[in-house]
C-alpha cells in the first residue's frame, strides 16, 4: 500500500515524536500482527475502538509484512494518518495483502518498531511467532500494549487485553 521509497527509519525520524493531531499528546502507534490475516473490517473495528479509548495516532508504524501490516497501512491511509513502513527490513518486496511465503524479517525489525513507538496494538494468531516476540519485548520495556487475539481459520476476534505499562 505505502508508495513511498523512504526507509521506515527515515520516516520515523522525520514524522515521529510530533503532535500532528494537535491534541496535546504524541501517539506513535505500532501495529503488528499475523501476516496471514486478511479481514479488514475486524482490524478497522478494533483500531477505531482503540482510538476512541486512547486517542488518535500521530504516526502509524508497521513492519511492511502482508496481512495485518498491510491492513494497518490501509486503515492509516483511510484515516489520513502519517505512516512509516519498514520496507527495508525485507529481502524482497511485498506484493500485496496475501502472504506468499516471503521469509521472516527478523529481530532487528522488531527492535526498530518497538523503539519507534509509544503504543503498540498487536493482532497475534496461534502461529504469530514475531508478533508474540514483539509483545514480550514491548512489555519488558514497559510500553502500552493492546493485544487482540485472532483466529485465522475463522477470521474471528477472540479477545482483547489492554496492558498498560507496569501491568
């Protein structure tokens, strides 16, 4: 979705840490999740609920994978939210929404996403290795983490947990 050729790190440096919404708070929101989940309506519903509860993000940060990352880019585009995508973390480009078996990006991407964000929304499924690693690392850092468990086979929402820092 993202058409910029700028690196995610460059975009975070240029756009992050600024109150673009003018609401007096800075929310750099990392959205991570299953690369095999494709139901935009559910992702949109939970992002909209999160915004009502926490506030509108100034910047959305994603890793550039298929599935949830792609859907998060679409949500950001639809809501005119600035976005940073770490395309540079991948050996080959993502071709679209569907996961076509592209290799993993790795731990460095996870650390970059966490260090760039003030808040994280995670949409893990039973097979989401890197999403769960991101959750663990972010919680160790004391970050605001919202977890929404997904069921890929049925594309259903299973539950939501909001974990504020220190919880």
